[in-house]
């Protein structure tokens, strides 16, 4: 995420930044492949479950009036499931940033989490963080 953070800084300091920019990396991975990478690097299985497309479609429609933010999430999950998502690394490169591969980033984050902290002990794992196997889900 260092490349995305750097892009945000560069965009924020531009005199005339683009109105919209999509940031992507050099590696095309499905959501399942990203979870597979986390499982390999952390050596633990992550809990996965799928939401049927019909349920996503129904949720997007039924929640539109009462919970539009949730309806949007259901709709986005459905579109990504049906069409996939490909985002080019070129916008980052135009900013002078070479994007990192997702698998390299996951491995680097895992090394940081297991590295000794400043007093020579292993860094503690935050509770409820995004990498807890029982908190990771997959739609689609």
C-alpha cells in the first residue's frame, strides 16, 4: 500500500489533479487468489463463504431505500463477481510510481507482523485485525 499512499500524496499536492483515478497493480488476482496468498504466507486457512448471486441481486434491490450503503455493497459485489475487475497499473506509473505486486506486499506485511518490536520481543498481533481467519469472507 506504500505505492497507493505515495499516489495520494502526489495527487493531493498537484495543482490540477484528475477528478477520478483508478489505482491498480501489475498483478491480476481474483479475490480467491488474494486469500490463497494470505493463507500460504500466514500458514493458516481463512474462513470463506460465498453469497449466491441471486441473494446479492435481491439484497441490492431490497435494501436500496432503507440501507443504500449496504445495497451498494451488494451491487458492487455482484458486478465484480459477474464482470471481474481489472485496473491498470498505468495511472501509478504516470505519477512516477512503480506499483508493487500484491503477493510481494502480502509477504512484506507478514514479515513486519512477525518481526521483533523495539524491545526484542515478537510484535503482538492486533485483535480483530483484517487478517484474522475467522473475519475474512468472500462474496461470489
